[in-house]
């Protein structure tokens, strides 16, 4: 019998997250993402369906050329409008009992003192079910939204991120000792001030005195996720991440990514199994292969070429941001970014010169798509599991339809193979993955526990 996999739902508090154009499908409800009942209903469905978590992506800027048009973004609802996922988690926390609640927040968008306080509050509300996906933001518009003239160089952003982590670790792990919160009515002592400490952080970017205002939550530090695949991102994950999101196109490539990160984790003094890896996949399901193919054709009929090209910032005029002619040959595109992606597509199509339209269609197909019967999907997930994957980040075509189909049609087959837990998991989000409520002793952030005690 196989080891059960972890399952999370990959969503975003917006109209068009990844699969652009599908919001127009008659069964799609994501266009009404402002309606909190949509998310509460989905969260309850995921919880009942034995999912471990719902994970919200987020951005704080526009895709596309800095000074170009964002007409496509607005027309497609491509991550604009979008709402703050951390606020939404409050509603989901009080509407569910077991489901993990993870969200994305960039180091550029919130001061670490404010962010640490907000996350501790969420962890209290949810009884320890919060996870944080740490990102550094790669969009020029994001940098300009927070007062910067330009996006800071890639590796420098990860240096910044590490200081950010040091500050929040000090607040979450070190500011309050165990036993500081007394609630002692008889002696009129709510908290012992000798066990609450200022952190007095003085760094390159931040000066934070402290103390942390919330008392420790069940997890203290939320479960830390990361998705960086660059050398700097992978080194950051090896030190800080407890869960890593993958978008590897094959199990073989996933294994290489996993082995590389786990080797770095060992160098950082951690057990290689301290990091769990979740592969992002999207599914088109049918009771037969023929039905699955028909369902795929229906999905493809709604795909927005403009939306996909705007998201990957290829196929747009780099000065104006307007879409290129869909019939333009790729060899005629002149730009600095995305050249490897263009070259890869030209190599895959040998019978003719591919066009801008082909670029969008192929991108939509290779982004973690798997088409088949529940049995074929189970076979594929076992291949990823043998490659070292610990869980699946289920991406959607429509909300809630994609998750209804996965839970009702795929999960029973996975359960028969032992790929789904027999009983719903309770407790903190971290305990689902590591068996522990708090950071493991070998985690980098654990060094700050007790660091400020007299």
C-alpha cells in the first residue's frame, strides 16, 4: 500500500489566476470571487473531501511591460481585480475546523513587525492552521507600488528576504518564553513581563525593537512554504522552507529538483525529510479516455491566447503592452525576455514555424496538465510520488467545479490505492506534515527560541 499524499487546492482571490479565459465557462464561479460565500463553500468542500490545505497565490502588481498598456489584464481579469488573501483567511478560519490555510505575502508589501502580528492573530483564530508562502516579488510594477524606482536585483531580493525572516523568527520564536502568559486571576498577573523580551533587531533594512505584541500561537511560526527554483531561491528554501511548491513538467525533473534542494538542506544542518514537496498539477477527468479528450477540447475552447501571453509577458509589444498579431511567426518576435521559452517551442514544432497563437496554446497545455481517467491519474500521481513528491497542489480550471470533480471522481480511486489518508487529519497545519506543532529543532528559525532570555 502506498504512503498517503498531501493535497492542497491552489487558488487566488481573483477572477483569472492561471487558466486564463476559463472564467467565461458556464459552470465557473470565480468571476464572483468578491463573494465570501464562494470561498467558504469551497473550503468546506475541501475539508470534507480530505484536502490538507487551501493555498492562495497573490501578487501586488501588474504583469507586463512597466510603461505599457494593461488593457489585456483588465479585460481578462488577469489577477486584477484581486483581493488580499490574508483578510479572507479570517472568514475561512471560523468557517472550517481542520483545513490548513496558507497564503502568499511578499517581503516588499508589509513591514515584518506588522506582518508577524497579523500572522499570529490568524494562527490564533484558526487554532494553528496558518501557512505562509514567502515570495520576493518579480514584477516591476510591484516594486513601484511600494516606493522603489526599480525592481531590486534577483539575488539581492533573497538577501533582503533572509533579514525579513530573521526579524519575524525573533518575534515569533524569541520574544515570548514558554509560560509567559499566566492568566492568573488570584494573583492579578495576566502575563509575566520577565518572560517577554524586546528583540532589538538592528539590520541592513530593519530596526525593530519589539516585543512581539501577540502571545505565542499554537505554531508560533506559521508553516513556511517557498517556490523559488533559482540557485538563490533554492538555497533560501533549504534554510527556511518546510514545504516547497514545484511545477516540474515530469517526475524525472521533479526528482532532480527535490534531490538538489534536500542536499542543500543537509548542508544547512537539517534532515532532508524536513522539507515536503508539493507538485502543482491540473486535471481534466473522464470516465474513459475518449470522454477525457472531449472534456479537454471543451476546456481548450475557452482558453484566452491574450491572457496566457500577458501572464508570461511574451507575445506583447514590449513598449506598449498590446498583444501581437496571433499569426505572427515566433522568429519575428524581438525582445530580451522569454527567449528560452520561444526557442523551446520552435524546437517542439518541426513541421512549420510556430506562431504567437501556438505559444499560448502550448503554454496552456504544458503547465501541469494531465488528462485521463481516475485510474490513469492515480498512475501518474504514483510516478510523482516515486520521484520524491510528498503532495499535490491541485490547480483548477473552474471554481468550484474542478475540485468537485477531483473530490467526487478521483479521490475514491486514490483512496483505494492508499494515496489518501483514511481519516481526516486534525491539529495544526505543521503537524500534518511533520508531526510537530512548532518548528523542528533543526530548523534555522528555532535558534531564536530563548535567545533573548536573561
